[in-house]
C-alpha cells in the first residue's frame, strides 16, 4: 500500500512505497486518486518513466489531451517527443540541443512562468497533470503551486457571493502576450484552432464538493465587466490567491513525477540559466466536460 507524507499541510504530499513502472494494483490506483482529491498535489520521487509509462499512469485518471504544441504551433515540424499526448516542458529541440533564444517553442513556453492552470483555455479544460523530470538544471527551475481551495476559503462570505456567479474568458494567446512572445505574429489559422473560451470563476470539485477559485493568467476578461474592471479584479484575485500561506515550492530532482489537480490549483515555473539542459514532459488529463454549458 502506498505511503503518504504531508509536505504542505492539507495541500501537498510525498508518495512512497510505489513503483509506477510496474502494473499498479487496483487498490494503489484508487489510493492515488483519493490522495490527489485530498491533497491536490502529489510528489512521487524516483520514478524513471519512459513516455509510454507516463501516459499509462496518466490514463488511470482519465483520457489524455493532445498537446497544444503538437496540434497548433508545432503541427508541421519535428517534435522531440514521440507522442502528441505529451507536452514538451524543456529547453531542447528535436535533436536534443538547447533551443535558440528566438525559437518559437522557447518563446511560447515563457508563459509557463506565469501563474496558470493547465488548459483552462480549452472548452473542456484539464483535470490532472503529471509532470516527469528527466534532466534538471543545477540551479533554478522550481515549480510553485497555489491552493485555490484554501484561497477561496479565506475570502469572506460577501466576497464569495459576488464572485460565485461570474464567468471569465480564457485565451491561450492572451497569456502568451504577457511575455516576450509577439502575438501579433500569430497566424489566423492558429487562433482558429485555439479560440477564447468561457469558464466559471469558481469551481466545485466533483469528488470532494469543495469550492475553489478558477483563475489563471489566461483570463482576458470577465463577462459583464469592462476591460479595466476585469483586469483589476483578476489582478486582485491573483495577488490574494498566491500569498505565501497558499503556496508550495517544489525543487525538482531527476526522476520526480509530480501530479496536480488543475481544478483547484494554480502553478508556475521559475526561470533558470538556459545554458543548462532541462528535459521534462507533461501528460494532461481531460476533464469530464466544460465548466460552462
């Protein structure tokens, strides 16, 4: 049976006594699901997974998404990874060399350093993400996670009542425009493949019933508010929800696998010296349906 050690009370746990390369007993699969519902972030060290093995573990949580990189900006060029269901969270090209500073793959990935939740820019967003680390730079490159359940619980009731009915617009290219990426250069065909979508601002977890803020740097506006009011609200909520008491910082080790629930967390990656290689890949599980009918 798996063993859980809390790392950040009620939010993050480290998992031991499990080998994810082996066929998992049904009891261990259920225990992992239950642990993720309880904590929202799980750290599983010493898991030397290949691409197929990582996807097999991810499928215990549901069907896998196709990576935006595989379906949009990388659709007609070689990829480093062999499966479209995996997102390349590295600074490496298809030959294993370090990406040039101006490479579009690097520029697109800069927005991973902004607070976000995976695939909220898709009509059916992500539920669970599983990020596997193969090569880690010697300094920098940590990932921070923020507990959106705890942030919601910390809001006073009148504030919760005002926020609960709101609908946000999430746009993949909005968050890219907050970095050095030139969104004006985006071909119309890319925008057609990844149009803005509507999402609730407050979610209720299907398994636990707990409510949480559902915010991200992808939010381009709030329905019923003008641009200035929308931006003020989103900035205020982002600042509130990422206070130190809500945040866990994970310092990666080679062969770490970290799982998180996108429905009730945000995360962001820290920068690192890009003269060093970093090789990581993410499998992302599709949620059961849209948040807005």
